[in-house]
C-alpha cells in the first residue's frame, strides 16, 4: 500500500469514526429522552395509585362514620348518600385514569427499551470502527517504517555502486 493510499484510508476511517460517534451520541440523547418519559410515566402511575388508595380510604371512612351516626341518619342520609356518590364517581374516574397511565407507562417502557437497544448498537458500531481506525493507523505506521528501512538499505548500496570506477 502506498503512503498516499494509506493516508486516504486513515482519513476515510477517521471520518467514519466521527460519524459513528455522532450517531452514538444522538442515540444516547434519544435514550435519555425516552428514559425521562418513562420515569415521568412511572411517577404518574404512582401518584394515580396513591389517589385511588386515598379515595378508597375516604369512601370506607364515610361508610364507618355513617354506621356510627345511625340514629341521626334520617337527617344526614341525603348528605352521606351524595358524598358517597361523589366518592364512588371520583374513584371510578381515578381507576380508569390509572389504567390509562399504566398503558402510557407500558408504551414509554417499550420506547425506552428500543432506544436503549439502538444506543447499544450504535456504541458497538462505534467501538468496531475505533478498532478499525487503530488497526489502520498501526498498519500504515508499520508500512511507513518498512518503506523507510528499505530506503535506508537501498541507499548505501547505490552509494557504493556509484563510488566504484
């Protein structure tokens, strides 16, 4: 391989390496974005679960307080019934919202998994090109050293041949 072609090959591999690094960085950014969305979806599910639990506790507490004040129930029955309906409605809405949040979390987890796999693939490709770059540079250096040694070996002979009459 000539010195010119080895330099061109080194430059070509270096350019490919820069491209692979840019792609790996873009994949990392996409993975982090997907991770943030997944974490936000997880947080939303946790908050919704807490809301559902709070509404259940509040509904159960209302039932217990109605039993405790049974003698005055005639006056409070419409208020207790209305409050129970409000709590039941809120609980039902929160449970449906929880189902939706869990679906969003599942989708966000899938997106994160895909982004993570793409990042790993990009990093592996970048590593392969880095190894190729190192090998190409090492081979070019060895070839240049061999050419230099051949030139040194050839030049004393030519001097000796020129010096003899």
